[in-house]
C-alpha cells in the first residue's frame, strides 16, 4: 500500500515531485489547522508541517502518523517528546536555510545602520529633511552581539566580520571560530551596538529579551530578531523604544503571526517589520522542501531519519 503524505497546497513543486517520485500519495490541504487534519483520520502516514501548533490530541485523530517533517529549522510549535511517545518522528531541515537567513540578517543590519527604511518612507512623503536629522552609522568598528551560535549565527559572524565588525556571541557551548568571541549574555548586551537573536526557544530563552535585558543594553543599540517571536517580550521592547533606550529594531517573527494590524509595533517608524520572510528565497524554499520530503521518505520507507529532533523506540 502506498504511503499518504499531507502537504500544503501551495508548497513547493520540487517537494511534491520528490514525494511522488518516491511512491508517495499526496493529500494536499489548504491549511494545516487542527480541524483540517483531524478530518483526514487514518489516511495520514506523514505530514510536511509549517507553523500551526500541533496539539497533543491530534495524535489520537491520526493513528497511522509516523513522521512530522518540519519545513524549516524551528519546531517550537511541536512537542517532540509528546510525538515520540506516540511513535512519531519530528524532523527539521537544518542545512537548508542557514545561508539565506544569515543574508537576511545582514540586510537588516545594513538597513538599520543606514536608516534605509525610514529614509525611503519619508522620501515618499515628500520629506527631504529627514536624513539631515536622522543620520546612520558605519558598521566598521562596531560590535555585533549574536545570541545563539549555531549554523545561522556562525554564518552571520563570518559575513559581518568581513565588514569590519567586532563579533561577540553567547551560546550554551563554545564554538571553534576565528570570527567571534564567546561572552556571557550580560556582557553581550552591554557591549553590542547591534544584538541579533538566532537561538531556539527553550524554557531558558523564552522572553529572554525582557525589561531587565533591555535595561542592560548599550544605550542607542539596535535589536534584530529573525529567530522566534517568543524570544522577545514585545511589551518590554515597546518600552525600550519609547524610552529611546533602543535606537531601532528589525523583527521578522512575532508572538502572534501574522502580526495583528492593531499591534502597537506598527506605530514605530524605527522598527523594520517583515512577515517571517528571512528564508523566503526560491533557492532556500526548494532546499527546505526537498529536505523535508526526503525525511518523510526515509521514515515511511523504514529507515532512520537524518535530522530527527526526537527518538522513537
């Protein structure tokens, strides 16, 4: 019997082709809400999964499920230990989007340092005086603090060091690198002109950018978050911007996505807001699609997945 795999309707064709070429039958769905998946019942052997929370009661509704393949690196919307107890692998695609997210981080660093977004907005409004009163700054000689030094963080360090920046990083484990110096989190906050977040969400890192953290930041520093919205206390961020403690911010991820239109974050012209697009390139999306599809094929063919974040007995 062929295996049946749930995929988003608008998923990359390269991923769909990979699955069908390996004998899988696709079940294309308009969304991955719990109600949509629950209706599929015992038809589902595997799922290529995006960002919706995967709730514990879904496992009972999908008794034949063997693998949830995340289209990406983060998996804070799925509890891998709960999945393991149900005999379900949770996999990720850690090598697919690192270079793309690092490039987007660099783009945000450049945009914040040169006020590119604000200058463009004010030019469209006919305000030619804005650049005279809101000057940018050079990155050469400035300090970049990287919280989370995995694949993405290390690539950010490599690229930013080429621009003459001093690189500090905070990570649970030291890394072999010639581009950066490991420091404690408090020192990173105190010394960095720009802090960029690339850590996973854990009990220790959830809301790590809180009131106390912002108070420790170098006055006039900037924050970039392309990691996960749960790393930042948005109320504390707003307070830091209102008090001018923070010069600017670039946010690609939020507590609630999409960001509600009534969010106070929209009121700040010194926040660069993007809708979770740090890895949104054709190349990266295809790499993630094929990476997720290949993990599904491995598991449903009786093999061990390459990038599982849990162990299934």
